[in-house]
């Protein structure tokens, strides 16, 4: 039995043990109440666990060994997070000239960092077909909101305050209608047709003089390329609306197609997905926004520009929507993305899309006999299966996801997109080997057979994990979020 097989004991506290050493308190006691305020000064010691340094180190190291991540196993979540974080990116981001600088330094002293940011803006503009890019937004949804605020400013500058609606497909990421609402718009749903694409007739029905924009990702959340994108752009533009591109799925078309060439006016990118910035645990992310020339004046201030061979920040932006992020974005993630782009080059980025699409189609075709395939056509970087067949046998998609844990695999995205019953959304990305894909496929097929012949095994999974199936209702309604000393 290995060390990691021993159970983790969470109540380790023993009186008088300490795992830290703090400097001596050098503030005169008589001044504490005045400095902080009497109401905020503790009258007793905090009731925290008392453990030694060695105990706490072993505890968290043990937890880390039970965590699943890109460095420990296959991670087939669809439409979520980049599964490739090259260590070279980490090395570059930790270079002293990048990691030890401060945003308030004079621009003359950080020209190397500003040069990188400027080049990254130019590279992202070329990749997306936009005219200019801002690196300020902190993540994808933040980029969505930033782009929509620019669209709002654009319409208001023209006196078109009647444009209060943003059209969102029924298969869209949940952030799309949420971002539209936060930006002050009303989200209007457009239906998908039997092919899994935007229904053009329904789009014509919902587009009117109140339309501010259509939010779309292409390929869409079903992993399918919107073949009628040029006609869709014409429908929206003729009505005076604009096209917003959700860049979550850009890794499927790198080097093959550009949003700007499809007719999009505003684009946001997820550097933590397409361009390998780590995004585990909720951050940090980076959500740059690119725009066509007519939106440039509304970009968040300041704008990084170049004057006489000097990189400077331009604050003189009277029509800007304002600053959306302290300083100039999540610089460390920008460094990682820039490193990846320069390492791969144009042909390498094109190969990323090629291999991602090949891997996804290979998996989809091998799995289509064991599961329902809602849209039987070539996909891009991800695909959707349905567990309707297994549901009839009493086995839900959730059960199959739990069973995958027994084989050491993180489950794919489930129950999303919401317009597919019992959805399983799988994205292998370009980096996984055929051996890994084949083993995952074999396990999925095995689970499908178990659903037919031994459904209880799937319904009661997982069987081999440290924590068995929990009461998810209780976990959601009564979560334990802080330490409470045992009485």
C-alpha cells in the first residue's frame, strides 16, 4: 500500500501545536484600538486548528495527489478549458524581466514587456481578422461584457437607444445571455434547426430594429460549424445590428478561418483555452477583445500604442467605455499566450485545429454505436452524445460520468448544452495520443454495456474513489465551507 492509499484525517488539531512563525508584534498595544477601531479588535484568539508544519504539509500534499488535472490524466471536458499548459510558457512567464516588474514603473523601464503586449495584440488581430485588440479584460465572460458595452456605446453614439436586444442561440454558453443582461440588454433566444445550426427563418423572425447584436460562437457549442454565417451576418447587418464572436471555440479553426472574414464586428478570446494559459481553480484567465476599425474609439482606456519607437499607453480616449480592469490585464497569462503563439507559428497553430478536429471525429465515430448521436455529421473540435438510450434502462448521464471516475478519467461535460437531452459533451483537444483516446473510448463502450447488463454497477458508481457518491442535494444546500472545531 502506498502512502497515498492511507485515508486523509481532517481533524488533526492538537492543543499547543503550531505550523507557523510570525515576526514579533511591533505596534504599541495602546495604539491598536485607535488604528483599527475597537469594534474590529479581537478580544480572544481565533478558534483555528492547531497543527505542526509537517502535518499541514503532508495533509495538503495528500490532497493534491487526489486531485485530477492535466498533468495527471485525460480531461475531456467540452467547451471549457484548454488542456495543454506547456512548461516552456511557465519558464518564460517567470523570467525576472516579466515577473518582477510593476505597472507603475515608467514606460521607459518596461519596454520589453510593453513590446510583448503590443506584439500579442497584433498577433491576435491577425489571427481573428480584427483591426485592433485590447488585452484588458480578465477572462472570457469579462471579455463578453466588454465587447457588448462597446456595442452599446456604438449604438448610443448614433442615437439608436432603441437597440436593447441581443440575440443568443439556444445552444449558447450560459455566459452569453448573462453577459448581455449585465450589459443592460434583453437576451432573445434564436432556435437551432435539425442540423444543430442557427435556424435562419427563426433568426429573420427575431431580428428587428431593436436588435443590438447577435452573439455567436463558430463552431457553435454543439461542435458544428455555422455554414450559413455569411447569410446570418447579412441578416443582422441589414437590420442595423452587429455580430459578436464568442471565441471559446477558436481553437477549432485556427489558420483555417477568421471571425473577421465571416462578418463579425467584435471578438473576445479565451487565452486560457485556445492559447494555453492555465485556468484551473477558476483563474487567472485573460479575455482580450478585438474589434473592427469602427469600434476602435470605444476600446477600454488606456490603449497600448507605439510612438517614435517607444511603446506607450494612450489615455486620451474621449469615447472609451473606460477602464475595465486594474492596470492592463493579466500580464502573466498574456506572456504565456505570446510564448505559445511564437513557439507554434502560423503552421503550428493550423496543425492545432487540424489535430483537434481529427481527434474529435475519430472519437465520435467510434462511440456512435454505443450512444445516441443527435447530429450525425462531421464535427469540429468537440461533439455531443446523448444518453437517452441508457436513460431508458434506468442509467442517467450523471451515473455514467460517475462510473468514468473508477477508470481514472475526469468525466466529460454533462447536461450541456441544454437543448440536448442527457448530453455528454466531449473535447479531446489536439494533444492526446491515439492510445489515450482508444482507452477512453473502450471505457465508455464498457459503461454502455454495463448499463444494459448490470445497471446497478453504474447507478452506484464510483466504487474506487476516495469519496463515494455523495448526497449532491445536501452538498449543494448545506455545504461545509469553513473549519469548525469538533466539540
